[in-house]
């Protein structure tokens, strides 16, 4: 996709808040009963690409992971007690990850944005949010935690390390950095491009902006890389 063939970026177009994609969604409603959710769930008919990271070429894993985007996309983390906890990373009361060895990481897409948001309500840790969200459990290959059927890109992870982050003045550690070892990647073929990489315009990822604000892939843009050797480019600005 050449940048020369793309329309100009509308620099002066003001950003505008709009209503959520499915204002009529009700608690427990399934994705396939939503207008654009029907087409989304039919994407499964194209099959899945499954990548086992332990035996796959590391560059192929890297390319697929990079193509899905590195921005802080709205994720779901699944634990062995089958909780859905999309806000775990930014919650003032995060779950005790030290007790869990199997995690799931699923990218949320526009057709089930409200369902993922419903999973963020303040439920006790022993309560599963599957029923109220309307999301569907399907088995994983390597870990106990099920994956979200509606998610077109998800990863099976083992808990690799939990790093407690102490406050610099009180030495209390209210937050933790959780590192997961990706064992397997599942991606729907329907969201891949001709090079078998994720096409973000098909994945339709949802990003949380803050409070109850979210954004989708409404106006993506591409920034061409400067050619030449990196060292030569660096010398140009001296």
C-alpha cells in the first residue's frame, strides 16, 4: 500500500464523540444477534491460523505479533477461575496474579465492544462475567483458561513472572507488572491480509482512551520510513 495512492489526511477535521456502536445491546446478548456481529461471527468460517510459538520460526512469530499493533489495545485477561477482567492492568484493585499460572490475552474488536465493557464491572473475584457479557468460551490448546470465541486474535499464555512495583516513597507495592510467556497464537484468517499479517481495518480493534471513552480504527494513516542506512540518516542531523 503506497502512501502516494492514499487520500490526504484531514488535518482540520475536528474529533467528535459519538454514541457507542450498539446502544441497544442488553446484558447477556450474544454477538451474533447484533447487526454487524452477525457478519463478524461468520468470519470464523474462513478458519483459523494457529501458531505454536515453541516450534515456529521466531521471525514469523514476531511479524504476526507486530502486525496486530503495539498500542495499548483493550484486552481481556482470563484466569483459571474463568473470570473476564479487561481492566486488570489499570485497576486500583488488580487481581492477585501470583495465584494464577494460566492466562489468556484476547484483542477486543468493535462488534463486541459493549460485551467486553460489561466484563469490567466490579464483581467479586469468584464471580465469572461470562454470562452477563454474553461472550462465548471455547477450549484452549495449551492452557486451562478458555479463550473468547468472538475475539479474532488471542494468545494462550503461561505466567512467566510477576514484578511488584513499589511506591518510591512508601515502599508499598500496589501494582505489579505481569509478564506472560505466549505458548500459542490464534488468529482468524478473515482478518489477515495477502501476506498472512493482521489487517487492522479488518480486525477493528478497540482502544480505551480513559474513563468510559473508547476509539476504533476509524481513520488509520501510514508514515513512510526514510530510506537509507540508519547511521547515514543520523549523521544528516549533525
